C-alpha cells in the first residue's frame, strides 16, 4: 500500500546545495514528503545533496542533467508510484515556503496553482503569463530562428505589458483566485486529480525554457484550469533578476519543439 502524505514536494537540484537547507527549514507544515532530484553537476555536489536529503528524511533520486522538464518528470513519476497525496508541488531548491494554509480548500479539485512567488528584489513572478498572446508565437519563432534581437525584445515587452495589465486589473478586482494562462516554473502546485491527467507535465526533449507554456497548453487541452492564488506565497531566492534579455540556444531549440507541437496538436 502506498504511503499517504498531504503534500508531496518534488525539488529539482542542480549544483547549488546551500539553498536546499533553507527550503527544508521553511517547511513547517505537517504531513509532507520531499523528493529531492539531483541533476548531476559533479561528484561533490551529488554527495552533498544526498547528505542534505538524508538529514531531512527526504527521498533522493540521482539523474543525469537532462534539463528542467526531464528532472521534474522523473520526480513526479516517482511520487505517483510510491505515494498517495492531495497536492504535488514542483519546486526549485531556492524556494522558501511562506504561506500555504489556503491550499486546503482546493483539495479534491482539478487545477494547477500558481502561487504568489516573490523574489528578494520584490518582483512578482506570477502570473508567468496572465493571458495567452497568440501573436507571440510567430514573432518568437522569427526572432529566435533569425537571431533578431529587436523582435526578441519586442516579444519580451509584450509579455511584460501583459503582466503589468494583470497587475493593475488584480489591484482593482480583488478575487480569491484568478484564471490565468501559465504558472511560473520555479514553484507551482498541482492537485492530485490534475496530476493524473497531465502527467508527464513536460516534454523531455525541451532541455530548458518554455516549459511553462508547454504545461499551460497541455492543461488547456485537457480542460484543467490554471489559477493564480495570491494567498499561497513563496519566496524565490535566486531567480534571474538582472532584467536583461539574452538570446539562448536552449530557448530556440525548446521553443521550436513547443511551437511545432502546438501547431500540429501534438501536445499530449
């Protein structure tokens, strides 16, 4: 018989072990289980990660570094095979849990939950994308495949405006939860009924970037809503904070996979 825990945390770790101790220290809620997934960097970090996991009574999985989606899919599969639970949280190692009590009222529902994710700078990372901008896909395709910095910057301006408009809207219209397009990948929660429908959350061929949109499109395909719930809050310690816009080959490759599958209805 599978062991039951109220919340399962899948924590993907790469290289930086120090912040993992802070994550565990912030877990003051009862009846949770943590699955630490170490994406290989070197033998030293692997050993240290395993020690921290053991010290905190967490399950430990060592895997090759095949990217964000692969690592979280492995951890989620392990959780599904070994545990019963009400909620499954996908978390970076540099997350501090601030407030999660409001989660209880959504037990048994089918949804993806985007939390109030705040960086040390005060920047809010959710909603990742409040409303889908369909015109962005061809723009990004052109920008990434032609290395056009101007169009790439315009895409980021559009997504930033999307978030700013939502910020204004949510400051005027106060609600318990807001239906959105995508949740930021540093930390999100999936209810058990939604896990059963949406797993695997990500495409293992996408090494890094665009995973949030992949999950958003998959959730929409299966009529699983994505909600931003600001009463559930975490602190993101080390997220990118420079604000710079830099072209990445990983971004191009993963976006091309996403866009091809989106256009051909192959996100399953």
